[in-house]
């Protein structure tokens, strides 16, 4: 009866049933395949990540250059507007003089014709 109850304390462990052994081998194969897939996916992601970081660096550099250009153009626009305002003010100051000097030049020309000279 002692042999039927599970054996003696000195006996070797029984091998697992064939179906269980096949499941264990399949599970181990799946684990290895997942580990390899994970490593491959990590390499792919690392490559993409490096490309994304390079794109981000390039875009940030380009954005900074565009911002500098916008700032420069705004300063040039402000200067041009100030110049235009100064020119408009000068034109307004000279308007009364232009009518006077044109009339004076016309009078001088008419005086010259009356004296007999033609200009």
C-alpha cells in the first residue's frame, strides 16, 4: 500500500504528463517570441524617437528664425511709418509755399514777356 500512496521518500519526481510538458514548451516559446518582438519594437521606436527629436529641433530652430524675422520686419515697419508721417508733415508744411512760389514764378515770367524778352 505504501507504493500506491505516492511512493517512498527516496523516489525520483515523476515527469510531467506529456500534454502539460507541451503546454510548458509552447508557453516558453511564446515568452521568447514576445521578448524578441519587444526588443525589435523598442529599436524601431528608438529610431522613430530620434527622428522625431531631430524634427522637433529643426522646427524649433526654424520657428526662432521666423520669430526673429517677424521682429525685424515689425521694427522696419515702425521706421517706415515714422518716415511716412514725417514726410506727410513736411508736405503739409510746404503746401502753402508751393502755391505762393508758383504764383511768384508765373508773375516773374509774365514781367519778362512784357519787357520784350522771352524765356
